[in-house]
């Protein structure tokens, strides 16, 4: 059952979050928050959403014991929550369906979104086609070049893909571009933000729709192992897949939670990483107070990640709160470590993971040999890597591998 998992009714998680937007957006965003609260109390809305999760998405997604990977690494047993097996190939469909149903309930005509790796864009275009709404997706031109298969998918599904060339031409710039369109046409448009970021109510709304991942994983782990995992690991850009799985274990003090962000090519150079939790400072970004990678003038800094879905200079506000209270530990993985994790899962388990998810795998691979054979690690495999194979092939050729 879809229920809010915290009392962040005002949009704040500790001192982070909130809604800091131009006056003309206060009313439309307040309307989204009100409509969402009404929807999740409506049995018909919940029934329609949950039926689609089962019959359209294919939930519950499997929990897979990665035995060959475990044997190769030695030490702890690694389980994978297979969000890559969802329809559209990632966790993003979980909240996109919810947002599409909410938009239709509110009488909107168009779904608007930003995307980095393209998985959110594909999922939203899919949901829009399903419920009969227009769809417009803003995407940085750099990511359009890296994620060509997903661009083709979005267009086939009927979405208008808008190339964004401003700034670094990446995810943060796509968010800015989409916000501009929303401000000009909020009467008929629903801004379906793709992560647990942005102004209230989006960090809460997206988290709640993604919480199905954590609920399922907890039940599945108890059924398979008769116990909870020692650690849960997920990649963090904006942080929707991580919040989705973490919510199932937040109250279990014996389960350690790890968010893995991109160290990129060089943590010591601005623009060569996207390690917001490691090197960011408190600031304002896209209508929220959170941690931000900032330049000397206080503007969002240039970022880089081998994974387009993680190249964001901010992070969801609840993640910062969870770090501050000591509930989640945030670590990082480099491009090289991520690429090695990608290759290893391909060759030990026959699973091609998304480069985003491979950051989480890289940390699990570091942890497993140190934990001992009685340890259990749960990794959220947030998406599949079909979208990444051409880019990975180019990188491996450059490296002579």
C-alpha cells in the first residue's frame, strides 16, 4: 500500500528541502502537493496505480542471489534487487506511472521532464502514452550523444525531445530548461521531476512512489535468508533509487545503508566528478536547500560522471538529512572502478547493468571480501545497461581492453 514514509509535510527534512521558487510557481506547486495528498488517500487511485505496477511494470521485481559474483569476490553473499527487469529497464517507471496518473487526475494535458541517462525520459514517455498525455523531455546535448538508444525510444513513444545546449549541456542544465518551460505553461503542464530533488512536494512524492522497492526487498530478503541484509547499497545522483530501497530499512538499525556517488575521473579537480555529498557545500538548487557542488561565485559547478544519470551537482534533501543524523554513509566510486564493476557483473552473472548501478556494485565489490562469508549485501540494481553499451565499448577500446 502506498503511504507516506515520513511526516515531512512541509517539505523539509531537518534543515534541507523546502520550496524556494518564484512567486508565480507557488500556487501550481501547492496544488500538486494538495492533489497528491488527496490521491494517496483515494482507494481507486491506489488500486489503479498498484494494478499497473503488477500488470504493466511486472512487479515485484526479483531478488537475485549473485552466486558466481559472490564466489569470485569471496566473503559476503551479494543479492541484487533487479529493477533492471522492470518494463522500460529501470526503477524510474515506478514514480513516472504515479506522476502520470496524478497529472491526469489534475486535468493536465502534458507531462514535462528532464533526463540525464534517458531512463526517466523513456519511463515518462511510456507513462504518457499509456494514459494519453503529451510528453516533452529536456536533455543535455552531451547526454543525447551518449544515450542515443534512449533518445530513439523516447521519440518512438511520442515524446518531444528538446536538446539543451546551455551551460554544461548536461542534467542540471536540462532541469533549468524544463523549469523555464513549466513557468511559462503551468496551467496545462505537469512537471514530472525525475528524482527526489526539486521543490516540495517532489522529493516526498517521488520517494513515496519509489518506496515499493524497499518494501519488496525487505520481504524478499526475509523469505530467502530468514534475516535482513548487513548492508544495502545504492548509487546516488539525485537519489531516487537509493531513497526507494533505503525506506524499507530505515528503522532497522542493524542494517547499514550506503549511498555511492560518482568520483568521476578525479576528485581533486572541479568538473571531473559529481561527488556532491563528499565535496559539496550547503546551498540552493532547483527550488530546494541541499548540498551543492558550487564554484567560487556560488553557482552550480561543472560536473562529470561516466554515468549520465549521476552527473548532477546536487542531491535530494532527505539524503543530506540522513547523512547528518548518521543513518546513511555516503561513499564514492570512480569511473574506472565503475567500469570494472560493469564488466565483472556481465562476465560472472550474464547481467549488463546500467553504469549508474555499477557505482553501487563497485562499492559492494570492495566490501564483500572484508565482511566474511556470513555477511549479506543487498545492491539495488537500479537499471539495465543496454543504453550504455556503445559508450562502454568506446571507452574499453580507448583503454585497450
